[in-house]
C-alpha cells in the first residue's frame, strides 16, 4: 500500500490577515484558492510564493511550496 502523501502546513497571509492551512504539495493552486475563499469570502485574488505569481492549474510543488512556506494573497475588490 502506498504511503499517504504527507500534509504540509503553510501560512496564508494578506496585508490585513493571516491563517495557517494544511495542504499537500500535490494539491493544485486552485484548491488552495478555494480554501482561502471560504475563509475570507473574497472571489478575486492572486496567490504568490517567493514573489512568483501562482497559476490555478499548477500544483503547489511546482512553486516549491513546502512545510512552513508563506503564501502571499492579494485580494481585489473586483475582477482585476
């Protein structure tokens, strides 16, 4: 039986707020966006890691996200 992929804990922060979430490196960026939307209720946002804008259809590991990583969120009042 294959070992379950380990979850990693990342910090999601915007200029006004922050929270921690457990994800898998193989999760897609859009999965993380869904979680952020649930927590903050905003529809339009941009996620970045190490100043690199993250695309929804890529995995978190594509951007080198690992345990302890900080994901920066830019929230827009309306569609950018």
